[in-house]
């Protein structure tokens, strides 16, 4: 019942505010045909990422967790002509679907898709750093390590977004035995404890259920 209502409201906003786009729709279609998990951001969340990049005037984006490249398209399309985006994906099948979706979107000149465990590819990014905007959306148990790397690859003013930090409200359950919940809890606790960042977290409902994201700005 609640999910139905949230979905109806998302449909209303998406129909109203997000112009229908054959490239984004084809990307979602091909993610489904290739049986990728339906873990991509919703269209209105994708648009939010796109707006953040434009509002910040971002030139260099780092994304951890590409899946089929849906969020990547939203982010990369917001970049100026000299902007670039590095996206990290461990699963070669996901990366192959993403490569086709990004090629269809004519974004491969701006996007550097690196296949491999992000814990191994992140240390190779020192020369592409600093990044202005970092979207952390891969395996949640590793979020504390991704935050550590994000901070190393950041500069004052960098925005760091962590997706899926609410997890049906389980984030507030300290006793949770779910390693994903413990990963996002540690991530939020590290944000809170770090004097170099100013952070908040926002709950969301909609077509992707009950979840949310953390937003942090690197101050110095
Ligand atoms: N950002 C995407 C969704 C990402 S889903 C979107 O919104 O469209 C999470 C992705 O992280 C999956 O494709 C998964 O294969 C990838 N992943 C999981 N563990 C990883 C790791 N250790 N390194 C890199 N990618 C990883
Ligand atoms: C999960 C991961 C995601 O990135 C997402 O958007 C939704 C769910 C998950 O691992 O459960
Ligand atoms: Mg996510």
C-alpha cells in the first residue's frame, strides 16, 4: 500500500519533470534484458545527481559502482565539454552492458570505465585526482574503505554522496547482523567523526522503496 502510493507519486513527478529520453530508457531496458540487479537509481534520483553536478560546476566525477551505467549517463551528461568521469565496476558482465549503454549515449569520450575490484582500482586513480564529485554506490560493506579513498582523492569543496544508507530503516538498528547495514553505519559514523567533512543524510521513498543517501562536503 505505501509502496504503491510512493510509486504513484514518483510516476507523477517523473512524468512531469523528467523528459522521456530514448537513450536512458534503452539503457534500463538493456540492464533488464541482461538480468542485471535492479539497483540503479530512479529517474528522479538520476536527475538529482545531474543537477548536483551542474549546481557544483563539477568537472571531474568519480563513481564507485557502475552497474549498467544508468547513473553514469545522468552524471556524465551534466559535465562541461572538458569534464570527465571515472567509473569503477567489479563485474565484467555489468561493465559490458554499461559500455554499450555509454556508447549509445555517445559518452565514451568523457567516461573512463575501469573493470576490477574498486579496492584495487582506486589506488590507480591518484593521477586522475582530485575529483570534485564522488558517488559511492557499490558493495556497502566496503563503504568505510571507499570513504577513506574518496577522501584521499578529494580536495576542499569535493562533494561525496553515499547511496542506499537507509536500507528500509535498518540503519538505525545498531544490532543489525546485515553486513550492508553495518557498512553504511560505519560510513555515516566515519563521516560524523571526520573533522575534514560536513555531512548530512536524507531518507527517501519512491519507486526504489525506502532508502536514502548521505551527502558530505570536504571542507579542508
Ligand atoms: N550506480 C549504479 C548502481 C550500482 S549497483 C546506478 O545507479 O545505475 C552496485 C554495483 O557495484 C554493481 O554493479 C556491482 O557489481 C558493483 N560492485 C560490487 N562490488 C564491487 C567492488 N568491490 N568493486 C567495484 N564494483 C563493485
Ligand atoms: C543495493 C545496492 C544499491 O546500489 C541499490 O541502489 C539498491 C540496493 C543492495 O546492495 O541491496
Ligand atoms: Mg545504489
